[in-house]
């Protein structure tokens, strides 16, 4: 179990400080608890950018009591050491790749590229290991932390990583114990366009991944901690690869904010797309802030030209704006 760096949380795990409840004003500590509770499917709690984030109000106290009741703990509505340990140890229904979960449940230190990857995944898909997109972007099934998509072949990458890391578990989850079916999934997603047509629809009815039982199988994989570690490692490798490329064509982007912004652009448009956008808008003398604003405008324009006005355009606009303005990223040189 890694430390979170939030002393109130780290001390509470060791029973070395008082319980956390409505009288505690440590927003970082309360935010960790809210994330862990959301992972246990407690409703009405704010996410990373939500209203009431870090405030231990009635909804948070109610969620704590609900969790304590489910775990047969004293229903106090405040988080003591025993409650926090149970929140960390009990498997989550909707696990989030957030600070608390990565450090305490997966034993991953939250710093450098891990921090950027975590925040980026939370902005994009709430940071859910179980995140699913059923072809709304015409890319087939997209899954997991960084939305490994079927059509561009990336879903095959994460499936192969699952299979290599945990072969027996892979057969159990994705084949229901049938090794041939599980291998068939690998073979299908290795086909051109990930086994889909131009609209992202399957070319083989046996592997319609946007329908059952496949959606449930992917969600089951997202809930497994061994496969969550595979997701983190694969996401980290993808981010580092994109980071190296961004450094090569945009050396003037140096801050954590700027790097995170460009990595998110690359995650959506591909590394080549991110470079193309940068090249089009880059002009001598532009500050990093002005450059990011220009990249945002061009990114949104390209999504609009592909999908027309609608949810994809608004989602892209919101993502770019969040990365440019949130206080969660630092405007200091990034140390990977």
C-alpha cells in the first residue's frame, strides 16, 4: 500500500489520527474518501470537478453510513480507521483511477506521469476502469481508462496485454472458461478496423462487443485488480510514448498543464493528429497559454467537421477548456 501524501488519510490508515467527519475541513482528505465511496457505487457524491468536492456534507455522511451498513460496521457516518481500511480492501464496483484508489488499493505511487494519466482519464471518462462506449463515436467498443477503441485497433492491444499478464483469468472472464472463444476475441479485434465496418458495427455477430454478454465481460475485467494494474501500465506506456513525440515537435510546451493538455489531444486525435494540429496553429512568439488556446480551437473544429454539431463537439470543447483552466494542473515545468 503506497502513501497518498495526504497526511490525514495516511495517518488514519494507521489509526494515528481522529476520524474524518463533518467537522474536518481537509478538502484533499475528504475528496479521497468521496472518490473511494463513488467506487463503491455510493450515489450523490461529487467527482473530481463536482460541486461540493472535498466538503463532508450530508450526502457524504449518508454515503459513509450506507457503506458501513453494507459492511456491518457501526453506522456512525464518520470515517474511522476500520471504515477506511474496508473502503480500500473491499473490491469496488466502479473503481476510479484516482489518487486514493491507485495508492491505497493498487499500491501505485501518485506522481509524475501517473498523476497526469489519472487526472486525464478522470476528465475524459470519470477515470473508470470499467468505462464503456458502445460505438457512439463510430469506433466500435471503447473500453477502460483511456478508452482503448476497437476500430483503430487499440482494443486489441489491451486485450493482448490482459491475456499475456493473466492468461487463465483472461479465459475465465472473456471466454466464460472457453479458451477458443477467448482467443477468438483476440483474433476478431486484430482484424482490419478491429473487426468492424466503417460505422463501427461488428462484421461478425459472434463478437458484437457493444452487446451482451460482451459488455458485462468487459465490466468484469475492469473490476479486477490484477487487470486494473495492466490497464495502468498500458495507459502509462501510451502516455509516455505520446509524451516523447510531443517533446520532439513542441519543445516550447513545458508545464504540467501544457503537457497534460497535449497528451489529451493526442489521446483523442492520435499522435499524428496532435502534431498536425500543433503545426497548423503554431506561430513564432506565441506564449504557451496562447498556443494551447489555438490548439483547442483547431481541435474542436476538426471534431465538428467529422461529426457535425452535437455531443462530440461539446465534449471536446469541455475537455480542452478544462485542461486549460483547471487548478488541478500546475503551471510549472513537468517532471515525468
